[in-house]
């Protein structure tokens, strides 16, 4: 799910749905190519990524599929400062530019799943560790437990959250990581995260992905 505003919300579950503040409308059927993630620039362009290398853009008038150059799952997408990047399960970072998709980032091939960057931040990725690149090359960030990190979101270099296996959630304040042991649970796996200046929300499952119990955690910033 991705919300630009209360009356501009996208939801995908095979079929892409849009909420205009009044009703949900099915707008596009991805068929067997199930979409896993959504990103919108908030000015009329929205991208959907998923299985079998799926990358599809909606620009308020038409749908445009992209040739991604991969048949693997495109598991995450994010954009800022005029660039859009995607993560694939074959451990590639793809860059969307215009109508083309290219593997232009010098990623090492270490398994990753999450990505986030802002207008004035390095590029961050998460998976087998959390890594950042400020333009001088990829560096692994220290101070985190040895788990697989499935997602990350932030508001700046001093306000970054990551989530992962075993109910792991951690926050980076620009200097050190703080792990929220109060939500840790060996039966939990967080899968997706969103944050604003004052709220963070993470969702996942307990036990198994299909048929397991849903898990949701919400945190509010102390004033």
C-alpha cells in the first residue's frame, strides 16, 4: 500500500486498486505477475514492482510496462532527488531513467531486500546487513544484530529505521543504532515499514507467511 494523501491511496494484490477518498476502483490487473511494492512521486506518477521482473508505471493517463532485464522478483522500489531505484532478489540494484531500466550501481551481490534514500542522504540498502553509499562506495553500518533486514524507511540521516527477522526493529540517530528489544520476538518476521516525523509502523507475520498470524507494531515519538 502507498498513500500520497487521504484521497490518493494505492493498494495492490494482483489487481491494482486506487482510492480517491470515496471508493476503491480496480485500475490494472498484473495477472500472474504479482506486485510487491509501490512508490509514487506524488505528482501523478506511480510505479509498481513484483514477480517475473515486473516494473509498471502509471502516469494518470496510461499504464507503461518496463523491460527490467530480469525475470527475478523486483522486491522493493524507492525514489528521491530525481532518481528511482529498485531491488531484485538476484541482488541487483536497478535504476529507472526515462523509459529504460539499467543495472548501473556497483552493488557487490550481497542479498538485499530494503532500500531508502532521501533528497540529501546517502543511499541505504538492507538485507544481509545494512549498507550506505554517499557517493564514495558502499560501506556496511556497524552496531546491528546479525539478522536479515527486510525493510527500511527514514526521514533523514539521523532518523532511519530498519526491520527484519525475529521481530527486529532498530533506529539510527546519525551516530549509533538503538535496537527495540521490547518488540523482539523469535516467532515474528517484519516485512514492511513506514515512518513519518512522529510515527513508525511495521507489519509482518508470526510463524509462516501464508496462514500465519498477522503482526503490526506502531511506535510514537516521545515529545
